[in-house]
C-alpha cells in the first residue's frame, strides 16, 4: 500500500460513514426509538468529529518514524490506565448510577449472591403483587416465592465477588485490564516475530470509547470481551492444558448473561479444527461445549422452580431460552434494517479513529488467512443472528452486541496494518496522532454525552431516595424509560419501596396503607419528570401522568395513607 492509498482510505471511508449517519438520522428523525435518538444526538456528531480529526491528524505528517515497540509491561500499563479511568468514570461521569434495566439486574443479582443465596425470597403481599416492584427481565411466575433476574448468573457473580472486595464497580475496570493483557497475548501467538503488532492492537484498544465507557457500567459486555480474548489466547497455544482451560473460560463466558454470545464468537474459530482435520481437538471442544450448553439450558428451569411458589404451575413463556427466542423473533421489528444500520454506525462512532480504515484493509486478508477468516466469520455470524432476532439493542455505548467481538475487529485491523508496506511510516504517525486525539478530544466529547444521558435519571433517583416516603409510585410511561426508576433491593430493606403505579390495585393499596399507621406515599410530579423528558427532547407536559397520580392517590388515602408529590 502506498501512502496516498492509505491517506485516501483513512480520510474518505470515515467521511462516508459520517454522511451516511446524517442521512439515516434525517430519514428516521430523533424520536423513532432509542437507537435513532442515539444516532441523532450522539453518533452522527461523533463521526463528523472523527472525520475532521482524521484530516487534521494527516496534516503534514513527518516522513519517517520509529517502530512501535513494547512488551507485556505496556499491556499492563494500558489496561491499568483504562481500569482507573473506568472506575473514576463510573462515579464522575455516570453519577455512580445504573441507568438501564440490564445494569440494575446485574447488581440486583450480585446483592442476592453476596448473601449466599440463588434467589431472594418474597413474602406477604408481595407474593401476589411482585409486578408492582418491577419484575421486568425476571422470571415470569403465577405466585411468586422469590425473585432473581432471568439472565444467566455469572456477571452477577463476578460483581458479587468484587463487592466483597470493596465495590461492585471494580468489575468492569478489572475486565478492561484482563482484556488488554489477553489481547497482547493473542498478538504474540499470531505474530510471534512482529514486535509492533502488539503495540498497534493495544493502541486501538486504548482508543476505543466503547470499551472504556462500557467498562464504567454493570453490563456483562466488558467480561464478554475479556473472556473471549482469554479464550482465544488459550486456544492458540494448542496444548491439552490450554484447551481444558479454554473450555473452563467458555463455561464462564456462556453463563455471563445471554448464552448465545460466546458461541457465536467461538464457533467460526473452532471450525478451523475441522478444516485442519484435527479431529481430537475438535471432538474435545464439541463434547465440552455440549456439556456447557446442556448445563446453562437447564439453569433457567432450575431457577424458575425456586421463584415459583406453586409447584403445579405450568412454566410460562419466557422461562426457557427456546420460548424466549421464539417470542422475540415473532414480535418482529418494523425498523429492523434501520436499527441494524444505526447499530453499525454507532459501533464505529465509539471506536478508535483508525479502526475502520485498518479493518477495511485487513478484511482482504480474511480471504486467504484461515484465522483472519474465522475472526471475520464471528463478526458476520453475530451481526446476522442479531439482525434476525433482536436488531434493537436499547441502551449502551456503541453497539453492545458486538462488544465481545471488538478483539476480532482489532486483530483484523492488525492484519491490515501488516499490509501497509510503503505507507508504514505514515501509518505509525497517524496511529499515534489519532490515539492522542481520542484521549484529548473524542473521549471528553463522549464523556459529556454519557453524563448528559445518565445525570437526569440519576438525580431523579437520588431525589426519590431522599424523599422520606414509605412508598413511591412511578408511572411507567410518564417519561421515557421511567419504569427503570422502579428498582428495589432484593430484600426490600430500607425505604422508600418503589412501585409501578399501573400495578397498584385495590388489594395492594389496602394492604400497604393498613400495614402501618398512615404511611407516606409520594408520586412523581412535573418537577421530577421534566428534566428526564427534556433530555429526550420532550418539553411538553404529560397530563395523563398527573391524572393517574390523583386517581391512585385518592384510592390510597381512602385506606389511610398520606400522599404527596415530588416536584
């Protein structure tokens, strides 16, 4: 590749992606769903800034450069810096708040597991009114004996472990450190004689906003990336003990959150064993993953039996993964193509500035190199499957469903780096400049966007927590994602208990108001709702919210409750 070709690839392709983002945003508008909101408010501007930064970084580059060299110490340094930044960012940027239901469920499970329980018991009136506590993403029951998230448990278990060490928020940062070291290890196995490959990979890792900002959250995605890279590092060692350890890592990776994510990463790589006719290793992995799959397929049924009070009750839809998958596919998505296009745009908007140009050059290698082809296969398989079953990702920085495969993208980009030839000096200088640009321009912009998105809900949640009420009733549709403010501790210790207003019926109202002398029930007023609405661009009030508050408030006063409004 010549310097002119690399310059063209580096500047034009990101510019085209930025133009595409603006076109899609114009066609969809800002309020079609959360995906289009992200595209409108965040991603198109990030891509525009990225395109401009690439032009500036390419301006008057020195003609020569020294080789980029570094060893294991660099991997630990990069990982440690990112871990520290992620831990500080959880509190300083994300307000120490779990915004999405996925994040809340991870820490909910962690709180249960920290008490050495598999589920948290529910007693009294809550057995028949658990929905009022918000059971979204929990096991469906007829009569509830306990509650736990319907996700697989090991992300929560990791968080419980770090909680015992001092803070559950250490989990994501720890995974960033592990991921950096494992990525460096993968480069040493793939390019043992290339001292530059590991440095290039680590700089692309360091410059990824998706890696950094998801590391601030309770999502399972940082662990998916770290474990996938550890698995690949072990797989490439080609020894019995390494394969056995890789299967152990695979067991943990499958059980993190959703069972399909790790297999979609591993399957194309394991297919290499078939192409190589290495039947012994192929049989070993096939048998191992059969056992792993059977165990985690059994897990939801076992947990449902612990949370369902009626032993004779039939299993409802959504208990096992097959029924969940069928229901998800049948629900359909009228914005399937638009959502997936926006997801891909968002993915690259939150990556290192040079990832896309180097990736495009590295994809050509995938046609000739089997490992590169397998890495590309994991990306294509995951994208295709998620396009079919769940093209809408909801909350998250970048495109979360590809997060566990960021290592694939980076390694493919390093393959592209190996083809720079005459443009190598240009590439080295560009990589250093764009990494600095990410640290001092892109990351601060992304941090501002992240804080602006998390802060209104975090402030509202803090006001609810300090309200002094016994119960807080919140309307699920009073503001965007308002139901996510209804989050309670597993043991329901402490006040206020947060309730979904629409799930409060006559029986529950009477039970709550007569359980103690004149308990205080508060409702979300306009002063609480408006900042959240404004964050999504909705300035108009919602008259139905206050009417619903008055109706439930009147009912609860009849049974002896006091009521008030948080303004």
